[in-house]
C-alpha cells in the first residue's frame, strides 16, 4: 500500500518545497495550458495539490490563467479546437480565448479583471466552488455589458481596426462577438440544455421529434439563440453528422434547396464545418505518424460524408454539394502519397539481395518493419472507405500490388533463407518475418501462420545442410 501512495506523497513534498512565487507561476502556466486545450496528463491533480498547499500555507495569489479558465468554462460546449481562420457557426476557436481574456483584462475591464482574478484565486484555494461560480457569473455580466458598449462604439473603420488590433488573433473580433452572444444567452441556453438528454448515440424516431419540438420552441421564443441551441444538441450527440436529420425533418424533404430555406439549415453548416475540421486534424495526424488515430479519424470522416450524401440530396451545383466535393478531394489528396508509397516501401524491405549487400549478422530495422506494417494496415483500412472518399482507384491499385508482390516474392525469400550462408542467414530470416507480418495484414492470420511455418522449415533445412557439409 505504501508503494501505491508514494508518487502522490512525493508530489506533495515537491510542491510544498517550492517557493510561493514558483507555486503561483506554476498554477498560472498550468491554467493557461488547460485554457488552450493542451493535453496535460495529471494537470488537474497537480493543480489540486498546489491549491491545497497554498491553502495550508495561507498563501494567496492572483492567477490570470485560473481566472480565464473559470470565466470561459461555462462556454465549453461551444468551444472548438480548430484554427481561428476557419468559421464554425455558433462556436469559438479555443485559440481565441487567451487573446480575448487579455483584451478584457488589459483594455476592457482592467481593474475588474484584476479583482476577479484575486478573488476567484482565493475562492479556489479555499475550495469554495459556490463562491467561485457566483464571482464568475458577476464577472460575465460585467464583461457582457462592457463588450456591448465596445462593439456599439466600434461602428466606424478606425474603431473596428482598433478592436482588431487589441484582440490580436485572426477573426478575434468575430470570436469576441460570439462570446458576447453566449454570455447574454447563457441562462436561456442552460434552461434549454436541461431539457436535453445528457448524452445520446443517435438522432432518430421519437427522440428526433422531441428535440425538434424543443428547438421549435426556442426558435419561437428566442430566435437569437437558435444556432447555439443546435450546437448544444451536437455536443450531446455521439454521431454529430446526424444533426442534419433535424434539417431534413424541418423541411420535410431531403432536397438541398428546401432545407436551405428553413432556419434548420444552420445544422448542415455546423456539420460541414465540423467535417472540415476533422480533415484538418487528419492532415496533422498524418504528419505526426499517428497511425491508429488516423484510421479512427478516417472512419468518422467517411461516415460523416456518407451520412451527408445519403440523408440529403446534395446536387453538385449546390453550395453544400460543392463543399462536400471539396472535402472528398482534400481527403483524397492527403492520403494519396501515403497509399501510393506503400508498395514501394514494402518492396525495399523484402527484395531479395545478393550476399555482398548484406552485413554479416544484420537484420531489418524493427522500426522500419513496424512502420511499413502500419502503412499496410492503413491501406487495408482505406479500402473500406475508398468509394465514399474518392480513394477507389489508388487504394485498389496499391493493395493489388502488395498482394501480388507477396504472392510472387515469398518463394524467392524462402529459397534465399534455405541456401543462405551463416553471415546473411539472420537478415533473410528477418525478411520472412516481416513478410509474414505484412501478409497477415493483407491476407489474414492463416497466411501469416503458413508463411512463418514455411520459414521455419527453410531455416531448419539450411541448418541441416550446413551440418551435413561439415
């Protein structure tokens, strides 16, 4: 039991030994990172321990990051992890939060922001969540009033340029206006959210009608929050593309023109913007080599594109049809290099080599083999999504080339191992081990087991032949 608690005890000891200034700085940096959406395992535990340590020591400190995080936390369902340059109807890019808070605390309400930071810091250190929430609501009211005044005064070009300069991020003024709209409607949105299921997998049948009825009521009472209400529904829905079912239900048609004529057309724009964000995420994951994440993301994009195409009649000359076509083209272009490189990378590892090219006792690099195995699996996964994402021709061609290479090249590898000299035997054995791994991805586990068994027999024959020759 002692060993289980040791890491936590060490953490407490380390944090307790920090100087008060260092603890305050660490809290501020952690809060700012969390505000940006950075992945920081254990950050909440560290913050909890820092606050406990500060509470026990009687220390109090203003923490801007802490204050900003608390201020924006109620807006979390409407925050999107995407570049500010891309428009997300009813949502705020997370990257805009820090510049907006800097604007609030530097230009809009500097004295009030400092007071809020001081007071909420003390409330959080004391563990008084009720007070922290009350302070946040009061600050949000003040900020909404000040933002209203700032935007009302910013009607001319000069004032607009000044605001854009103060919120120093692309589309920062638009993001701040979105924050203002959410602050003004937070009570109405909270009441609407309380009527929704906490989480649901699909939007169909009775649930579809129920949620549409709730949205119809919002549209009648407070049309200005309708788009945010749709975003709130999306945040509770596991399969987000199904949000478009509200639009086709409202239009009583799957025709793009009929859907576009209803307020529920906003649902289609929300879904398309989300799919475009996923494609951007796919691009980043491809660069980082996160194979498993790429395959999972590709499935979501595929399912979303198929849902949009099958649930709605998106003609190629409609604006939505053109956006979907652009998404499919971008995915195809992103994956082309990966898919088309797979056969060549497999051939470079498995090609039969003369003994003079092989360093005695060497073998294939295990990282190279693992990368190509993942790439082969990736191409296989792409086959499932090829038709919907315009990948058919390149995927089938690459997969067929790899199949053919294994079918025709495995025998040469077996012959090479069977007749190998002592110096190149390990290398040829590693080639067959790699071929079995690749074959398992392409033909299945039975093929991999058969080739592995054949390699064992070839190795045994080689050893037996060498022994007989002595």
